[in-house]
C-alpha cells in the first residue's frame, strides 16, 4: 500500500509492504490545499512508478479546500473509530483510476463552545499507540503544536498552541528582528541561551513582556544578535510547555530531530521525562488503520 | 516655549505660553530615527512659524539613532532628576541657530540582568504627577505598552509589553488573518466580543493556545470574520493586564481615546478602578521640566 501524509505545505509518501515495513519514501514541497479537481493528477504525479492500488492519506488533504473534506471525528476517538470513518474519494475518470483512495478524518476536541482540531496528527498517534499502548500525553511540536491526551487507547483531548508560527512572526516581522541576524544567514543554535529563555518563561510578567526582553537584552549588550533567535525560541517553547503543566509524564514527543531536541531540552529543564519519536509514525499509523 | 514629543513614527508639537497653556498644536507622520545631521532642518521645518527660542523634546529623538543620544536615567527617577539631566543639543550652524534645544532622557528600570526602558512616557508621567501627585500605577498602552510604578513621586519601575505590535503581527501576518476581513476594510469594534476575549485570557492554556481559538471559533462559525479582530484584541490586552495583577488601583491610563476605551473596558471587567488621561500630558510634562 501507499501511505501519504499530505499537509498544508508538504507531501510525504511511503511505500509499505504487506507487513507494514517501509520500502520506499518520497517527499515533495507541495501543499494539499487549493488544487480542486487537479488534486488527483498532482497526487498521481507524486506517486509515479508506485503502482499499488491501495492509497491511504491523512492531513490537510482532508480539510475544507483540500481534495475531499473528511468531517472531524469527535473525542474520544479510538483507532478503530478512525478506521471506520475513512472517507473514500472516487477515482474513476481521474489519473488515479483503478486505485482505491481513502482519507483519514481529523479529530475534534475542546469544548462545544471552544473547539480545537487536528488533521494528520491523529494518524501519528495511531502509530504511537501501536507501539506504546499506555501512552497518555503526546506533544507534536510545529507551526501549530498539538498537545494530545490519551485515555484507554483513545484520543481524549486536543489542544493547539501557535508556537512555531509565533516564532516565525517575531523572528521575521517584528521589531525584535532588528536585534537578530538576517534570516538568510545560517543559524547557530545556542543551547545555553535557549535554556535561559525557557527559564525566563517561568518568571512573572507574561509572554508579551518577556518578548520585549529580546530587545532590551540586545540594547544593553547582554545578548548577541546571533544568540537572540535561540532565546526567543526558548521563551516561546517555555511558555507553551508551562501552560500545559501539570503533565502526565512521560511525554511522547513526535517530531523532527531539530525541533524534537529543543523540546526535549525544555522538558529536561522542567524535570519532565520525555521520549522522542520520529515523524515516520504517520506511515505506521496509516498501515494500522487499514488492518 | 515649544514642547515636542518625537517618537519612532510621529512627531507631536505644542506651543505653550508662559503659564504652560497650549496655544497651538501640530502633528506630523515623521519618525525621529535615522535622519542624522538632517534632523535639525526637519525639526525647523515642522516648527515653521513658531519662533520661540526654547525647545524641549522627549521620545525616541533622544535614542541611539535619533538626533542626539540622551543616556537613560536609572530608577528611581524623580521629575527633578529628569529636569537636571536634560541634554542640550548644539544648534549653532544649523537651521535652529539661536534657539536652545534640549532632550529629556529616557528612564531605565528592570534589573541589572534584565533591564527595561522607556523614552517619552517618563515625560507624560511628569505631567501626570503634576496633576495627581499620589499616582502609584500608570499604564500607557500602545505598540509597546509601558507599565510604570510610582513611589513617593518618583518613577520606581518600568515594564514593557509588546501588545500593540503583537496585535498587528497576528492581525496582518499570521494564519489568523485569514479568519478576518482585509485590513483595508474599516473595522467595527464589537465590545461584547472584546469582552469575551478578555474573559478567555483568564482561562488555562496560555496565550499561544488562546490565539488558536480565533481560528477554531471561525472554523465552527462561533465567531464572524468581522468580530475576530476585537476578540484577538481582547485576548492580547487581557493577557497583558492579567500579567500585571495584583495592581495598585486606581490605574492611571494615558493614551488616545480608542485604545484608552478598550483598556478601560478591560480594567472594568477585571474590577480594577482606572482613570483615563489624554496624551497631551506630554506637553504638560515638558513644561514642568523647564521650571
């Protein structure tokens, strides 16, 4: 089968054998939204040469504006319920004719008055649950970090924090950018300075005040321009994690190595046990949903 | 005399009579930074027709990159200490020849390790103290809101929150902008929705999570696009104000009528007594510093 995690900015595809092992991998800088009827041709293109008939997709490809909207499944959502709610997309008369394509629905948590949602992360969590059935707390850092609580093998709650996007906003568009090197220069990550930001996030004053510290520390030569991005990152990740306390450790962290290492460092500083899992959990989750 | 509050984006000038009453007012969209030696000519232009010899300026005009850097005065800073530290700028050989120009220094608070600063607001506070000598807590909302504590007639502490700038960032550059009308359309302020944002800011989850609610509330039709900016504003101002609790009421609020009304509403919702003062306090403060 072919497993695809198609998000708002990129597509990742895995070719899996009958036992669920990854035999090939692809990646494209192709977002899932806004392609309309051309979506199936783009997908066929991305998968060229892989002739498996079974396609299972997760991520924003199932959002409004994606290939076909797969309504959110409410919490608590079990892997079995997700598997039952897979949404088939007709392929007849398209570039994918003769193949079966299905999309995993997103999951909706929060309250009726204040909903929260995810798309794609639920599938990584299915993969995680197949390996760690007792997992209780998951953190998926990113542009919009997802914090997911699990109970008895079901997704019990979803909680989003705009951490990655906020970092990019302040790094590129705010007055703080003037205290930092241009984004075109390669960044050297300073773990000490990152830790100072995480510690600062625990002091009084609030995030909006702590952010201004990036400027004043620069103004008084307490922070070099090259260090400022790591401090900003520490402030934001520190605020994100502290707002989740108390956590049910160990926290299962799902993400790439760079961001994963930063969050692990933040968890260590806060005395919280964590395990880092790779993003290939999506392939594992997609495989489990077809069984 | 001529009193000038020259900040990073605009210049405001007042012509005062010998009793300190305002006899004329000007405003220009002219920032104080980066003009180098051309600054005096620009200022002479802005003041054309006002031939008073005494000029007193406050704001970013005294910052690094302004007309002439006036070093920060440390806290506690009294009006008398500010008056003694006025920095004279030579005008001989410039368009301002024959006039005396002086700049009010900014004030530096915070700790040695984590300084905080203001430039211009200290002069508004001098004006406030001349009218309300017992004032203890001041809030000056804006791009970078200043929270200033006063003790025995001196500026005892400064604390900055990047509230206004954060609003502009999320309103214009973030994914949340897609849930709102274009900024080119006139905004209708919805006080009920603003209040909902302020209330939400007091719930668990943190600012980075609350911000994402602007999107999910829109996604599930709980918040119309035209209402989203007021909700965002309520979230940010609510977080700013709550981070300052407990406050020594009444809070003396110094600002324009639009932002002033929002902050007053936020203080009311939190049960904090506040008084709103206009921005002309700068003229009053500049007058008092010359006496």
